C-alpha cells in the first residue's frame, strides 16, 4: 500500500487511524480474492466487533507498506485476524494488530455459523 500525504499527522508520522484502515483493506481484500466476500450480495457478511494495534516503529509519507494477515482464532461465527504492518522491504514490523469479524446473516444481522466451505479457505491463513 502506498502511503499518502494525508496519512501523516501533525507529529510527522502515520496517524493511528490509518493502520485500522489498512487492516480492513487487507482482510476484506483477501476475502474478496479468496471468493468469500461478495460486497453487494454475499451472505453471510462480516461485521467488525473488535480491533487493536500495538506500534513498534513510526512510518511516514512518502513510502510504501506491506500488510500481512493470518488467522489468529477461528470461532463458530467469528474470526480474529492478526495483521502485521511492515515498511516495504523490512522484516521488522512497524505495528501488529488484531481485527475480529462476527459473521452474520445479511438480512437478520444475527450471528451464523461459518459455512464449512469458508472454514476450508480460512484455514489457508492459519
């Protein structure tokens, strides 16, 4: 992901809220590529219920970052993803976060068990 001028805050580094956008982009981008997420008509859909982030090193515009994701904890109707943010080419993380989706029916908005087909694809990130 390319850092944008607007990502920096008055302290000269990427603002903490941007990291959460990266987590969202990385997880949902992967779900779309894996064929699990259809934004317009898919059922179930994932609602974010928890996020957290620990910061280890500052990042700033200009530059690029790489965001890696893995499954930290699959549940019956939820998945907690772990995300690592790295300056492009670095092997040391600038930040690590967690991002939890609860999967719900599109219409009911009630939790539903993850389909077995989803579990098989999600396991590739375990």
